[in-house]
């Protein structure tokens, strides 16, 4: 009985792992899915300075949103 229970746990773990892989693959296929990144992350992705990313945000050249008074998030798809 114990062997069956252990084998069952392994099967469940493998199913969960496969489901996570499928969801990850599906997320990459969804067009226009917004993924919000910080100014620093956006600068690294676009190979630009943080100051340039801020200017692009302030001039509405890239899509972003303010979170509170200081934080800004940039839509990764607009980079």
C-alpha cells in the first residue's frame, strides 16, 4: 500500500510539472499580454539608460503606469 501511495505522489508531481510547462508555453503565445517591468528592468531590456526610459514614459513614447507617487511600471511589449 505504501508503494502505491509513493508512486501516486510521483505521478501527481509529474502532472503538476507538465501543467506548469504548458501554462508557461501558452503565456508566451498570447499576443499583447502586458507584462509590467520596472524602469531598471525596462532599461536593461531595451539597452537604454534609466533616464531615457523615464523620458520616453513622460512623453508617452512607451506605455507605462504610475503606481503611487514614485513608482512607475513599463509595459514590456512597448519596448
